[in-house]
């Protein structure tokens, strides 16, 4: 393993992985199994910048869920990023947005898969703007996310899933 000389208390992750689960002509994408072969243990899926796109269409929630499942099948742990835009927070639709990002994930994962997922809640309006969510806003949203997971996956998964 390329990264085998790292200390045991350091994990290496990637900022994204491709949606391809096999080798092939996928120029510009790094497959989850390739990341695993390199020694990565984590991958971030669904970051707002990926969801929004870079001067091109972004990644929809169902693609993020598919990539998450592929990463898990490759043996990676997933930091699954969700969050609302400033306008959505102001409109009171934060949990609707988070639920729409989680719903396709809950549809394709089994309960055991969730033990290798951490939810990264990040209000999109706080990225690089100087605006920050208060601890109370973050805690309220985390509580809502955990409640959604309990209702749509299971109480056991909701209690065990890390939400950051």
C-alpha cells in the first residue's frame, strides 16, 4: 500500500470519487477502488461545490447517493456532505433541503452501510462568506437530521451516525 508508512492515527481521504465502479475510460474521474488501492480510508461525497458545479451542471442528490454506495462497496468510509443555501435558511426550508439530499441515500443503503458514513452538515451560505451558523443553529439542524434518519432509516442508525 502506497501510504502504509503513515502513522496509525492518521487517515487519508479524497475530496471526491468517480461514479464508475469498474475500470474503464473515465477520464477525469478517480474511481473509489483506486482511492482504496492508494491507501485512502475516507472520501467526501456531496460537497456543495460538487452539488453546485463548476461553471457546469452540478451533481444531483441521486448521483451523490450512487457515488456513496460505490465508495462503501470499495471499502471506503464516506463523509456525506449536506447543507442549505443562505436563501433556503432564510425561507425556513433548511430541513427540506437536507432531507432532499439524504432521501436518495436512504433509498439505496442498508442499515450496515450507515456505520461507515458520517454526515457533514455545512450551511452553504457559510462557505467563504464570513457568515457562520451559530452553535444553536447547528445543533438544531443536527437534531432535525438525526430525527429524519430515525424516521426514514431506523432509530439505531440515527443514534449511531456521526453528524458534524
